[in-house]
């Protein structure tokens, strides 16, 4: 391990887990599927750690079938860079925007909540935070889904704007419901 980054319990766990994964022959599986998703769609959803093992299985996504683009709050704005590459380079045609109940981004309604926390680290950090729209969801989860879908449908750089839908994932039941 490089001396500029100290070994930590997380890095040890990551390397150990990866060694076990690679030993079982998973790299061959990755080589067989290639980078383009076989079902030609992308999912934009939240980075919430509770969702990680659930996203593919709960949505019936087999390995290699779809791109899963994750970020805080499942923001379409943050996902646009990845989505453009997904559509223009890797042939995805459909997009599902999925936000979830009990999202951390629904627990604050204003950018200032995050900005104040970051600003405590100094002027440089404050400038960085002030330049970012954290896109808080607040109490209107369905409204946030609609807003993201409208944004993507209006984005002229996307190729398949008619194939964008919005959903809410109910974390207490595991059920998905369509919003738009």
C-alpha cells in the first residue's frame, strides 16, 4: 500500500474482500458482459448505504443489465455527466429516477444546513460549499421526483428524453411506486 495513505481497517477489509472475490473467478464474469448494459437502461438513485445490497435484487437487475448511478438524494443534476456517457457511449435508452422514503436529503429543506457544517472547516471549504446546490428534498419527495424527471426530459443533450420515469421506493415495505 502506498505510504501517502495509511492502511486503515477499511482498506484492509476492502483488500481482503477483493482477494476473496477475485479468487472465485468474478473477473471472467465482468469480461463476458462488457461495459454496455444488456437491457439498455440506467437507474438514478440515492447513495444511501442501506440501499446498496437491495438495489439490484429489488429491481430484478442482473449483473451487467443496467447502469446504476448513485449520489446523495438520487439527484438527476449530479447524475447528468454519467447519464450522458451512458446514453451516448454505452447505448442506454431508458432512465428510471428512483428516490426513497427516509432519505437523508429529505431531512433538510435548505442548502444552508449543509453549507454551515462545511463552512466550519475554513474559508476554502466555505467557498466550495457555497458553489454547490445540495438539492435538499425536504418534505415533498414526490415533487422532487417530478422535478428531476422534468429536468431530464428537458435536457436536450439526452437522446431518449421520452423514456424517463420517476419512482419512489418505500423503504419500510420495499415497494416501488410510480410517480410520473
